[in-house]
């Protein structure tokens, strides 16, 4: 059985920003937006076949999100 690596990123904030972040196409990641009252939580799961690839994928996801988190 091959090794696999994963991590979960979680963002919390306004519903408006959460929806904008959830609309970003994240290659190699699955995401879910949950809205409760006026609070949004975006959960992003990133999977990879090596730790190096996982780091690269997480860096790419964070870079994309940081461009839209305002």
C-alpha cells in the first residue's frame, strides 16, 4: 500500500468572504463551506503522495486564498 499525506485547512469569517473563497477553483483540494447564522467556515482538505508535494499544494492553496481574502 502506498503512503499518502493529507491536511485540513480551516478558515472562519464573514459569509461574503467565505462564499468568495469557496468559489475559487482549488486544484487538488476538496472544500466545504458551512454557514451558521452570520459566520462562515471553509474547510479545505489537501491530499498528496509525498510530504513535499503536500507542502507545495498547501502553499498554492494559501496563495490563491490570500489573493481573495479581503
